[in-house]
């Protein structure tokens, strides 16, 4: 009987010790792996490869990797948070040194980013913030919204009704709309009469703009928070036979926007630029500085936006 009690006590103690060990691991008490001494493998995570913006990021990643003797692997989330979670876990298993991510959901991706950092991987967000990333490199999105709308309102003569083609609720998109609204306050003759969210692409930009023009046909200007949605708005304007009376601007400086600016008679008047390839190149530079114990003084690095119009498009270098 004493022997059974003794064995039971030993078993209970072992189970308790195992439980305590598991709790310690799950509570984050384990020490994170050391940061890499060199960047040899880069994992780029983009939101939607069908958008040329992210194709330009892929190009920038390959250029940046080649410049430091590293390899680059690009993964397309197809606008799905679950995909990005899986992709980060795969990058951890593959032993990448740096993850550059354009997050589908800046809050929802945080646990996966923390797993990557626990594995010693540097994580830099691009285009839009991502919680727990070491830094973010992005366009000055407020400035981009301000420049695009300032030009739009000037082309409208400082008066008229405007539609805002919004997008998915990412910080960078919210910032562009904020920038536009900042400029609205400076133009008492401008009135925003409609605002709907697209899915950041041309097809949904066409759909929501068509709906808004049907509900409020008396419109003289449209701001699209990115070029695909703005070009969708252009199609809606043309289909409504309003190309001569409605002006449209966007944000990105994309190849498609450049082509549209060169089209005679198009309602599309201008775009505030982004530089997706430079974002990734800068992200790699920031990561290298972190390895060299020179972290950025500010964890948000803003790239200025420039305005491209019909008058200046021939001088614009593009993506």
C-alpha cells in the first residue's frame, strides 16, 4: 500500500512538472531565437498578385535580394488572412531571415508575426502597418490623398459634387481618405455626396461607382483611393456617358494609370504616386541595419508621394 502511494505521488509530481513546463512555453517565457547575422533568405508576402502594385514589389524584392547575395520567395495571400498565417509558418520552417509583409489584416496577422520573431526572423511591414513588425515602410498616404484631391478639386474649378471610392479597411487606405477629407475642408464649394468601399480592384471600383452615379447622378468629380478602383470609376463614368463632365483621380502611379493619362478624352486626370519596389528595397535596408545594431530611430518610414498629371506623365519614370 505504501509502495502504491509512493508511486502515485511520483506520478502526480511528474504530471504537475510537465504541466508547469507546458504553461511556461505557452505563456511566452521561452527565449526568442537570436537575430540572424546575415540576410540569406527573404520571404515577401503580398496581398494580391493580380494587382500590378504587388508585382512591382516582387520585382523590388528580387533586386534587393540580388544586391546582397540573398534569395527571395514571394507568396500571394489572395486577400486572405488565413493564407498569410500559413505562409508565415512555412517561412519559419524554411528558415528565412527576413519577412517583408504587406498585411491583409494588420491586427489579425499579429500572432503569426510574433511566432516569426520568436524564431529569430526580422519582420518589416510594407505599404500598410502590421502589429508587432519591427518597422513599417510605406507611402505618406495622407499626403497622397491630399495631393490627388487637391488637383481634382482644382480641375473642377473649386466647386461641385464628389464621390469617394473607398477600399478595404487598411490603415494606408484610411489615411488616403483622411488626406482627401483634409483638402475638402479647404474648398467650401466642394461637397462629398457619396462614399462606398470597393475591394481595391477595377471590377469593384466600376460596380460601386455605377451604384453611386445611379443614386446621385449630379457629380463632377471622383477620387479613387487607388488606381485600380479609380480606373473602375473611369469605366463607370464612360458607361454613364459623363466623360465630358466628370473628372477622376487616383493613387499609385501604376502603369495602367500612366496609360490612361495618355488617352485623349479620358476622365482620368491624375494620380499620386507610390513606389512599391522602393518600399521593399528600403525594408531590406532597414533589416540589414537592425542586424548591424543600427535600428531605425522611427519605426514608421514614410516615402513621399508625387503627383502625376497629363502634363507631367511623360517625365514620370514609373514602376
